[in-house]
């Protein structure tokens, strides 16, 4: 039987081959549990003025909700409000008021749907987040709302509607006597950063 000859030396390593295709993406993980809802701050009324208790126990300044708010409070590039600035309160409301409606307070201290068709109707103070009864609602006057909306566009500023009671629109009111009332900028498609600012009436 013949014997095997000597083994040759290993040749040089060949070039790296082309990269293979990327594998399919794995399944999405489960969402984590929702955090606990913080306690609502205490509040006090004085006519049409409202003030809230601060986290340190002191009372904030009185704010006249029937007045025109300062333009300086509307900051398009501002930070997301902290929990202490996300303010809500419960009040009696007209039965026509609905969740997601922007409301004003009438002379009987009842929340009614706002409308930007004239100065008085445009004096909205916030948005209705919930209704415990047909005539009792919880209003958010500032901060990030609950997910009560749909199809909001985070790239646009929203204004009080001139045609739909309690509604909103992305076009600036331009009709005679109509009131430009900025009400907020969306955080996403379902939640609004409620921030009602200075109203400007179009010439009559």
C-alpha cells in the first residue's frame, strides 16, 4: 500500500464574501403599566377668579378667567408642562357641553360651549376632559390633556372654532368681528397642550 505524500502549505485566505440579507424584525414588546394619576391640586374661587395650591402648600396668584390672558404665556418652543402646572377642576355645565369642548363661564357661573364669532362667546377658559353627569364636568385650564381627541396635527396651532360650538380649527379666523383665540398645540394625535392666550378681534 502506497504512503501519502507530504501535505502542502495552506494557501492565502480568500476575500470576504458579500453580506447576507438582514433578518426579520422581532415582535414588539408589551407596553409597561400606566403610572398612577397624581392628586389634583386644591383650588379656590373668588367670583370669576381662580387660584390653585402649589406643591409646597402655598397658594398661587388669583387669575380672572373672564379676562384676556397675556400673549407672553404662549411659548411655542416651551418645555412640556410639569405635573404641578396641569390644572383641572370640576364645575357645573350646560347639558350641551361635551368631552373635548372648549368652554367659557356664563353669568350664572355655568360652563357653556365657546365660539369665536364674537368677543363674549370667545372667552374660553379650558377644555372639558370628562363629565360625571350631564351637567357636571371637569375642565382642564392648562397643561397636557388626557387622550380625548383624535387626528390632531402636532405641527399646527389650534384656534377656537368660529362655526362649531365648543370646537376648534387650525385656520386663523378672518371674518368680520371674529376673534382669533389660540387654544393650544398638540402633543400628539390625541393629547393637547392646553394654553389659551391673548385674543384678537377682527375688525367689524
